[in-house]
C-alpha cells in the first residue's frame, strides 16, 4: 500500500504529467487534460455515444486517402476522345494556378479501360482487383476542389477549409456521434508517413481534444507507449486509484464543472486502450484465407494490406472513423515526371482495398460501413510539352468513389467533359462530398456546428449539398 506522505507532496497537475509521460493517451487528450478549461466542451462525457439528427445509413466510416493526386483519366474516368485526339492542342486559361492564355497538348491515357461486373462500370487496368468490385461501388466522376496545391487541397479534402486549419471530418463525426467502444479511440488514422498538411489532417482544432485522431504507424510498435511503464498491473492499478481519488476530491469542490468528469473518463479510455489496442494489432487469429484475400504475408506489420486489415478490425470493434493514408507526402501519386509511377502504387493498394470490400461484405459489415476512396485532386489530361511523360495537378474535375453504408451500388454519378478537363454535369464539390458522408452517418451538415470565437462553425462552412442521387 502506498504511503500518504508522497501523495500529499504531489500536485494533481504533476501526477497528470507523470502519468501522461508513460501512457498511450491520445495526443489530443494530453492537451485537453492539461489545458485551461475555458475552451473545453460542456458535455459531461464528450465521447458518449449519441443519436444523430437523421436515421443513419452507416455506423462507421473507413476513409481511404491516396496522397498526391491520382489521375482520373487513367483510372476511373474513361475518355475515348482523349485517346483519339492525343497530341492535338487546346487552349486553356489557367495552368497550375497561373491565369493566362496557354496552348496545351492533349495526353493519351496510359492504361486501357474495360467494362466490369453486371453494372458495366468502366475501370482501367490500373486497378484490376477493384474492378472486380465495381458492383459495390458508386463512382463519382464529377468531383471538384478549390486549390491546385497539395497542402491546401489535402487540407480541404479533410477539413473543408483550403486556407486555415479546421477540425478534420473524422473529428466532426466523433464530436457528433461519440464512440461505440470506450476502450478505443473514436477516430484512428493509419499512416506510414506524414501526409501533406501533416497532423492537421486528423486534428480536432477548436473541437475538444478528445475528438482528435489517434495516429497508428505501421510497424513493430504501431502506437507508441502502448505497454504500461508500471512494473506490474497491480502497481498501475494503484497509480490509477490514486489519480481517481485526487480527481474525485478535486471534483467535489467543483460540482458544476462537467469537464472534470470528462477528463476522468479520458483516463478510462487510455487504460482500456492498453488492454484492447494490442489485440487489434495481433493478426495471428486471422485465417490464411483472410490474409490471402488482402494480399498480406503472415507476420507482416506494414504495407497497405496491413492497414486495410487493421481498419476492418478497428471497425468491427466500434471505432467510428478510420482513415488510411497511402504513402504520405513523398514518393506518392504525384506523377509530374512519369505516369508509370502510378503502376507500383496501384499494385500496392489495389488488392488490399478489394479485399477489404469483400471481407466487409462476407462478414455482414458493408451495409453499415461507408467506405470512401479519394485523392486531393486529379491530374491534367493535357501538358505543356507534346512528349511529356507525366501529368500536372488538376482540381477542376477528378474521381472518387463510395461503397456500402447506404450508397447505391454499381453506379456512376456525374461526368467530366469529353477530355476530362472540366465537370460536364452534376458537379460534386468537396463540400458536397462531406455533406453526403455526414448525411449517411445520420448527421445534418447544417446542424452539426460548434461555436468558436463568436460564430458557429461547421465542416461545410456555408456551403454543401447532400448528393441524394447516390443514396440507396
């Protein structure tokens, strides 16, 4: 039993700092636990499960982000006229963010397209495994964004803001719905390297820190300090009991302060993660058939196949929002010099993503799981030189897709023009994309707000249309 004297000499803040140093508390929780309370949420328990504004089609989201800009005209958006007119010149009034009059050369797609599934959706040979799943997909060929730079476009795709840091979509969903499993975070990001815009991609910004994404890095130790520092579980339980006693004492003099109760529950989540998170990463119980479905070698702890399988395991354990980032801010889909760099990147993600969709379907999870595949923008169907091997950034139109979670399967929505340069019809702006994802999760994007610095903020700012045409 611990003596009372050392306990009397410790401050509550000192104990918090000591425990945080050896714990696996979420990065956002650390700041929330030690921060001044003026900006904190008034909710008694910020992670308590809550009902949405609407009847939800999906319970969870798995968000697949291909960093760097996947070429839509080489993957999801077939353009026969671009193929036949390759080499011809066209005028454009903007190139890589610069206004002016430019003469550009049309560049042919480098992969052939073919119809797949009963739906006949056309997909290029870049994604042969995902092509087998097209009857589950709703491919949006009329996406558009506001910025041609990686940083701003990535920030916009995640936060709805192309200029300033704002809460990530995963943080908004956590804030709106809470968690289904108090032993795990409500929002997890699995990324081998930092993406463009860095931690702002999963940041909670002005939302309570408990809604910030928890970063998992593929490898031998996916979450740092996941194992307790106390020499025995009994010792850790004594430390936590001491902490609880101090918290309760502090709370008694502040009965009207709901934030303290929320902070105490944050420790419960962190303690639960020590028990449950290692089990999530233990794939030894997965069958050989499942590993083969994802293309994952037994014993592997890295690669996109590992990310996809861990995402399924997190989803089935109640995590609301799981994001998988492919690669990061270097050696990614940014194919300025040579479009053939898309080939190994596609091979790395194609089978794992198809495996994830098939696995969710056979486990009865797909109907309640919204799978989102996107990139920050597409790539130009033209270039400044006739023999250019690569393509530049292109935010005027690009492709994304949705699957499961209340989405119409086996359809395409919207079109680009004959060369894939601009939206032809039915535009889907990033704000519309976000509004639709929230709607499928049972959240009204106009009502999901948070008051900060005197105004009500929302993920879609003052924009956004729910694309009901893609909903089942």
